[in-house]
């Protein structure tokens, strides 16, 4: 029987299974499925893990839940910088590397826990000496340099609320976010290196501050030097290195209530105007520390590399707070994966013997497009665990990652979570879970997720909305300055359930398959189709590197499928290729999914965190004005696509 005669459900079935190897299981932090039974009692599960952290005062109650308002570890006090630093410098970890940093031009710095502790204390004193107090907001706008986590930890030491803005953002995005948070102080670097160019961060700040009267002081880190070319403003601008020379090396940590805000972080803006997500102290700490240790199977000797920028939640939770809670060694790389050559990541892995590598599907698809010749000359045998986050990973991209980077051996953890969730929610446990390419598998212990229909009823097998049914420690507590938006966005669609905004399918084994944003679901001839499935079918074709699929309105079918496709390097985008790809999709998932139109494009519009922005492609296909484009990585991509689309 050929594929095209199979019923739809059958074709969605992924038959490849990857159980963890015995070798991995034997040494894993979590290798007994009893952890899932313990996780059924949410409060006792998280309370058990909370005991592993340092508190000034313990909680009176684990959880107070007045939907949608949660308090975790009620009455407890702690300080996150103490958990990330003070705990470790009392042991031999004092001289362990906290960060191994590589600059884009090639410099290397090793920062031990003792170094980090000293600098954080000093910088916390600098902030205090300029009047920053508990509860004040501080905006941080830097490239990927060690001063960025130092600044965050210094804020957390004195109880200031940090708002990190990704260094790729423009002046307008800065103005919105600084004013929304009403930041009193800004910490920036003079500039950042990106593919050999200089991004003028301080000049952007100067421009933005013309419209941000709330900001009193700016602290500047010197990264670029002369070439950054900017003016300092007398009485407002201060140099980091000058302040640090005089600062005293001990700063008493603030006793933070478990529910005191730790940071504000704006969402990526894939679906609309970014939201200022508020995270608090105690629950977030327990959530990120625990998930980091269990999901990444962290061992003392690991060299762990999360490639995310700290400007995104993945960088906050899994490059700064989670790993430092666990005393692990983090690799931090300043620049782009293709600078100076397309082998930079693999050369870094070989050079530092990286053992755990956590990246995004968008990066994996880019590596696929570039081809394995950039990889094969490197020794990647130090890798023992791989992870992915940010978008659904297409099964073929998963297989490519498994074979070419994992050499067919290392487990892959496909982790689903959001800025709002604070930490990983759905993931395999690498020493327990049998993985299936493209599935994030099941909820982390102590987390209760479900797939529900329009009425909020559980869908045992099949597709629906992904919801979270019980509060979790790292959950957002509100949207900054806008509690109504918090209630409206997350708690209004279904009663007593957190609405994630993502579509999801559950298979007969209870495995979860993320299907992209519910806003992106297409209705073709009365059938619900997910963009993810059609994209994965396209990526399954050997000539395709990446695909973005949308539904545009169509008089006959309701919606028609339009696909924007990036071919692998060297493949020609001919009319024949279009027909071939259409048939490939029809064969893979059924004739109903056959795209009506296919466009070839070397680039797809993506957010600065690398996610495909389908809403803009929909605007193009329906010939509307483009919605909010401020979070686009490269606005010229969408312009070029629009022109091309209208020509055709
Ligand atoms: P906005 O909310 O402003 O539109 P955003 O949702 O892109 O921005 P993030 O919080 O960075 O902002 O992204 C979370 C989203 O990323 C999830 O809701 C989901 O759609 C997607 N995602 C993250 N990890 C995975 C994963 N492993 N599999 C599938 N989707 C994922
Ligand atoms: Mg979102």
C-alpha cells in the first residue's frame, strides 16, 4: 500500500522510537520512573526539591492558590544570588569555572565561582551607591558578555527587578520596554560584536533615552572601545570599570520574600505585541534549579552549553539561574554560529569538550542547510546529551540532530515551555523516557498539563488546546502593570486552566506533539490542519531546509495552504520542484494538505529569537498591511518576500 492510501491518522504516526541506552540509564540523575508517581502530589514534590536550596526562613505553606493568583513557599525568604554563588564558594566549587566565555573575535575568559561572587558583590554595591533599592527596575541591554549575568545577579542580590532587553532590539523596542517597566537605571555595553560588525548599543540607548524620562543613570561596560563612537552624558553616564575599582567586595544580600518580583521579561512577540512577564523569587528558583538538574542530567564535571541569548527566557533560566543554582560550568559564546566560518559551534564543542548542548530548531535547520561538511572534521565525542527548545522540531530535523551531532547515541530532550512558564514543562527525562522524533513527550513530574477541546474537555487521543491545570512554581504571576491582560490572555479561555496558546496532539501512548500556535491553525475544506504538520512534511523532503506554512482565505476551501520554502544550498527552485513538493506533502499527510501555492525564499521572516513569524506571512498572502514588525530579526526579508509574492 502506498502512503497516499493510508488513513490520515496513520500517516501522522511516528514509528521511530529511541529508548535511552543502558549506559546512560546507569549514570542518570533520574532513572526510576517512580519520580512520576512522586510528581502526582504537586505540593510535596516541589517541597521536596525546595529543601535542596538555601532559605533565610522556611515557608509556612507550600502553595496558596486563588486562581489565577498563586503564591509558592508562602512566608519564606531567600536570595537567588546567594543560591547561585554564596553556597558554592564555601565548598571546593570556589575555584570551579562558572563561565567559560569565548568572544566572537576569539578571546577567552574563565570566570570561577569565586570571581563571579566577588564581581557580583562589587557591582551590587555600585548599584546601591547610585540609589537603586529593592523593587526598583533596572534595564540591561548588552551583548553576550560576562558582565550581563553579573549585572543580573547583582540586581537579584539587592532585590532590584531586572528587565533584560535583547541586544538586537532597536531604539523603538527599547523605548517601549524601558517606559513600560519605568526603569530608573540602564546598564549597557558600549557596543556588541556581531559577525565582525559593531552594534552600537550605547548610541541606541542615547537615542531611546530622549523618550524615557524615568531613567536617571546609565552604566556603560567597555567592550568595543574607540570604535563604538558615542558621547557620554555628564552627570548621567558612568563607566562600569571605574565604579568597580572602588567598590567594596561584600554586599549583604537582601532578604527577599519568596513572592517578591525577580525580573520582568518581554515575550518574543511572535503572535503580537510583547507582554512584560513577571517572575518572582522562590518558586522560580526551585523550578529552574530542579528542572535544569533533572532534564539535563547535570553532573559536576559537565561542560554545559546553552546557545540561547540571555535576552530570552531560555538564557535567563538555563544559562544563568538554573545552571548557577546547580554549580555547573557554563559555556558562553558571544557571537554568531557562522563567524568567521560555519563551523564555529563545532570548533567550540571540540575545544572545550562540551558535554551538554542545548539549542533551537531554527539553528538545527540552518545547520542542515549548510551541510555536514562543516561538522565532520570535528571531534564531538564529548557530547553526551542534546536539547532543543523554541519551536516544534520537525521529525527530520530531530533525526538529523540525532545522527550528525549526537552520532546516533546521545539522548535528545525536546523541551516545551514559554517565557510565561519560567521553566521547562514538557520534556523527556533522558534516563527514563523513550523518545519519538518530533514529540516533546510528557509533562515534567509535578506539572499537570492536558489537551482539551473547545469546551475544555480532555481529549484522550487526538488534537486540541494545550492547557496547564495546576499551578507550578515558576509560573508568571502577572503581566507587568497590567493584571487584566494577565487574566484575559491566560485565564479566560477556559475556567481554572492556564491557556498556553499552543495546539497539541496526544497519541495513543499519551505522548504530546506540539502543533504550533492555535492562531496559526488552518481550516481547509472543513478540516483542521496544523502548520507544523505541513511544514514537517516539507522538511521531510531531501531538498528542503526550512518551511513556513500559512492558511490564506480562499473562497472555495475556506483557507488555502501557502508554503514559503527555503531549499538546501545548491538546489534550484524550479516549477517542477514546486509540483514535486506539493505531491510530497499530499503523499505524506493526505491530499487535503496539498499546498495551493509554494514560494521559494532564501530567508523566512523570523523573530530575533529565531521563530518563524507566520502572522506576517499571512498579512502578505492576504495583501494586508503588516502587523507589528518590531521584533523581526531582519525587516528586509519580509519586504523582499512581499515584493516577490505580489510579482508572482
Ligand atoms: P509571544 O508570546 O509574544 O507571541 P513567543 O510565544 O514566541 O512570543 P516565547 O515565550 O519565547 O515567546 O515562546 C514560547 C512559545 O515557543 C511556546 O508557546 C511554543 O509555541 C514555542 N515552543 C517553545 N518550545 C517549544 C517546543 N519544544 N516545541 C514546540 N513549541 C515550542
Ligand atoms: Mg507566547
